[in-house]
C-alpha cells in the first residue's frame, strides 16, 4: 500500500471516530514533529509544552483536515508545530526578543564575506542540528523558517512582524555563525 493510500485510510478511520487511529497518527509523526519543534525550542520543558499544545490542536482538528495529496497531512501538522513554537518564543519572557534590528558593525561581523565550509559533509546531521539549536533565538527562527520550512523573507517578515530586510539579515548572520561553528568542529576532528 502506498504512503498516499495509508494516509487516506488513516484519515478515514480518524473521521469515523476510531481512537486507535488517533494513536497511530501520534505514533507515526511524534518523532518527526519533536525534531521540528526542537529546531526552534532548545529548552526541554518548553519543548514539551509546545508539543503538547500542538498535538492537542492536531488531534482535535484533524477530522476537519482536507487531504490534498501525499505529504499534505505531514505539512499541515508541521505548520501547526512551527506556529506553536513561534508562539512560545514570542510569549515566553525568558527568551530574548525574537528578532533584533542591528547593524553588522554593532554585531562585529562582516556576513558578506562568510563562505560555506567545504567540509560540511564531514559533520553528522545531529551535530549540525545541535549547532542550529544554539543559535540566538532570532537567528534560529529565521534560519529554520527559511531553510527547513521553505518560507520567503517576505513571509517570514509577516509571520514574525519584522522587516523583510531584517529577515534576510538575520538569515545571513545565522549562516555565518553556523559556518564558523562547522569550521571549528571540523578543525577539532583534524587535531
């Protein structure tokens, strides 16, 4: 049975009120959605809260979900998790402001001259994801939305209530920080 047919069958069972199907939905996607949320939320307690809120919304509204082909269910759930993560970041006072507008001179880095590291393939994905989690919250949010969610800077600006140029700037700074971290990691491997 194809993935498309499996998703449609699962959604049909959920629509019929089958609670085992809801559990199956959770079991199938919990790991993936946890990884999505973890890219935005480094704090374990906040991560658990985001996931709980997201799954409550998913499980209570999935009956109304309109299937649009293979992958649409996963994309819909991912969007819910990302939105809940961004809500958490915006509302949680222990995080610094979501995105700041600062000049490159203030930050002390020239992001225009940063090259992508050549040895990025030598770095395991879990290490790269941990590096992303350590980015400042604004950089991390913009980077994740742009790279993993495929959002444009215009969409990110609207979503985060910032200027489009701020989104682009935050993205370039995030790339520069990641490039430096990757280079440091690769250098430690060589020593």
